C-alpha cells in the first residue's frame, strides 16, 4: 500500500502535475501562490509528509513490533470527525463532498 502511494501517487501522478500541468496552468495566468495551484501543491507536500511519518514506523510494525501501533496511528493524525448532513445522515469529512443523488 505504501509503495502505491510512494511510486504511483507521488512519483508519477504528482510529478506529472508539478512538472507539466501546473506550469501550463500558470502560463494561462493562474498564479502559483494564493490560488488553486497553491492548494494542490500544499496537498502534495502534506501527502509526502504523511508518507514519511508512516514509513518511519510501518516497517517495524510490519516486522512484528506491535508496540509501534500507537505511533502508527498517530502518524495518520486524528480520526475524521462525524457530523450530520441536512438530511440527518451521518458523514465523515472524507464523504461530505460526494454528490448526493
């Protein structure tokens, strides 16, 4: 799983955006700072930071060091909070933006 995020998401997907797509968008007049490009670049950096934190403890945990479980959980940050939508359904922050049919 970590390999997928490291190899595909960061080294392929994010790299294509940063090396090719973002410069094209910037050339069309969208600034790199203070707009959507800044948000996407920040998300890329957050992803890299999360991967580094997880990798730091995941290998030991996967090799059987169960004492790494709290550190592994902490590497992912707080658990998403639940809230209620206007329809009364429970949702988490990761599902809140899906379209409602």
